[in-house]
């Protein structure tokens, strides 16, 4: 549906496991609001997750799993994700 305001917060802890293999655990919170006036911290969706990173010379290959903490009706509660590089 979209909106005119968005709030996103995330925190990630990365750590080496063995040579090129690294791990990560994270917490994310966020939501989209129709207008900035409708923004409420109590309306944020929260999730936690963990993943593996293969740190290569050209970037990191990431395999992550996330679990929603306060899912609403019709929300996905678990998700696997594959990506290249870091978000931040």
C-alpha cells in the first residue's frame, strides 16, 4: 500500500567463525505509515535473525533466517533470505 513516512531501525553483530566464514545476529524494527503524523513507536514490527556470511574479495554472500516477533494477521512469520553485500 505504501505511505509517506517510514521508520527503520536495525542492529547487527558480526563475528568470524572460520577463515572466510562469518556469522551474524540481528534485530530489525520498522514500518510504513500513511503520513508522518500517524507514526507511532508502538506500531513498529520487530524481528530477529541470524545468518552466515562468506566474505569474498568482491563482497559477502549472505544466507539469513529471520523470525517475526510481533507478527500481525497475514504476515509471514519466518523468512529465509539470500543476498550479496551488506546493507550498511
